[in-house]
C-alpha cells in the first residue's frame, strides 16, 4: 500500500509539472555563437613550446606545394651625366651611376588565386599584390620568407618580407616582418582576429548582382607592432626658437673642425682631418646636408624598438570568373594604446589617436575575347609613412 501511494504521488507530481511548464525556444545570436566558438578554439590551444616535439610535426604537409627560389636580376641604371664647372677654367666631371641589380632568395607556400597566372619559374620580381591580402584562397597554414639585396639608381637596400598566417572559418592568426629600404620602413607585426563570414550577400544593394556571388568576410581583433620610434626627430633639440637649425654647433659636436686664415678665408675638416670645404657656400650646401643625414641615422639607430598595441578591423572580398574578377581587402587601426612612454607615437601626434590603414584592390574585366582592362594596387600608411604599388591598363589581343 505504501509503495502504491508513493507511485501515485509521483505520477500526480509529474502530471502537474507537465501541465504547468511552458517550453520556449530561445533564439541564439549567430555572432555570439561564432564568438563563443572562436573563444573555445583559442582557449584550447596548447601554447607550451616545451611540449613541442620536432618528430610530431608533419613536415611533408607543411612543405607540400611550397616553392624555394633564388634569382639574380639586373639592368642598366641612369645614364652617365656630364657636370660642368668654370670656377677654375672649364672643368668637366662625369657622374656615373652603376647598373641596377637584385639578389633574391625565398620560399613561399601561398595558394594561387584564380586570376594569377602560373609562372614557369619564379624570379622574385613578381608583383604579387595578393600576398598582402588578409585572407588567402584556402583555409589553413601559409607562409612567405624572402630576403633580397638590391641596388637601385646607385643606392643599395636590404629588403626582407616574411609572414606566417593561419586562416580558419572563425579566426585569423598572422605574424609578419617587413623591411623595405626603399620606403624606409621596418617593423614586426602580429595580429589575432575573429572572422565573420557573410553568408548571404543578396542584401548588399551596393553590389552588382554578379558580385553577390563572391565571398565576403569581416574581421576584428588586436595587433601588436614592434618598430623603431617613428615620429622621433633627432634634430628637434638643435632647432632655435625662430625655426632655424644650429647646424654648425652640431657639426662641431660630431667632430668637424674649421680653420680661419685671418683674411676672411675658412677651411672645413671632417672628423678624420680631411678637408671637405674651402668656402661657406660648399660647407652649407654640400657638407652640412651629409652631417645632418648621418646624425639623424645614428640617433635613430641608437634607440630601442617600441611596441604598439592597436585595435584592428578589416574586410576581405573575393570573386573570380574567367570574364570578371575582383579581390579587395582593407585594414584599419583606429585606436592605439598609449603607454605614456618617452618615444610613444602619441607624443609626436599631440597625444591624440591617429589612423593606420592598408588595403588593396585587384580588378579585371574582359569585354570580349579581344578586349580587357585591369586595375591592381596596394597602399599602406603606418605612423604617417606611406608605401604603395599600383598598375592599370588595357589589353587588346589581335587574331
């Protein structure tokens, strides 16, 4: 009897609960769901390098389809120029600019985009604008390591460009080192971004119907850049209140000396005791610019690198067909952490925020089998320093 009553009370309780309980469906925010997935993947990453064993790395998978290349390229530079002087009779001096060349060594594993031609060999001079894109053609691990020694118009530069990136459906991880001697820029950058892929482009009215078939993704995250303190002006301490520069005292500090003959003449000597000028005109017009350039470079090299933490947001769009293709990307850093350091870029920007950005565009359209047009380019602006490349044109095939 006791057992029967307990069973009856249990059934009555369950019936009551079933009658009073209302089941409601809670909608899940798709963006929050993606963020949660991104968080879980990052949280479970093993960042302990001591646990990494070289035997556990699948080197065959990492190096598969990678290309190792080396090349030497050259050509003539500026033609010889004759410079005439009549100071001590007619004198002619020929300025010779040595030939241009580049020595390049690299290894790359980057999936070729649909619009990129397949080269028989890599010379290192290919202008692969798509290398700067945030997202590659395929998900997974890609990399580029390239060093070059270049002489251009008589000036020599050491250039380097390396990057590692991992593309996932929900996140982007990238590390990059760039040294461009021609643009005078050098930095190391890492970034960690959440990636949101826009599945339905039909609601984007500004896109033509054909481009709504492409792939669009948005990203947001953090970036860290290590570089010299751009914005620092070594000559600032030598500037007078009227804006002029105390260049003579600076030259004396750097070891230059001068000898007055007592009759209004003067001769200037470099730190090694060599005569470099016998008149004030040559001293100010030829020697002083060299003094200022050497001093500025020396002071910049003496400073330690600084790290900059920034918020980064961006997008990447890709569409390709044999008749039309469009690949575009952009990155914006609208906010930067101010650590109050002596050489923080905020100090050189009146303690205000600034915008660092980069982007690229690759567009091609074939009107017919004969006629086609193209536009390609990329642009970067970091710390008020700019470097860019572009090309555009028209092709007409006669047959």
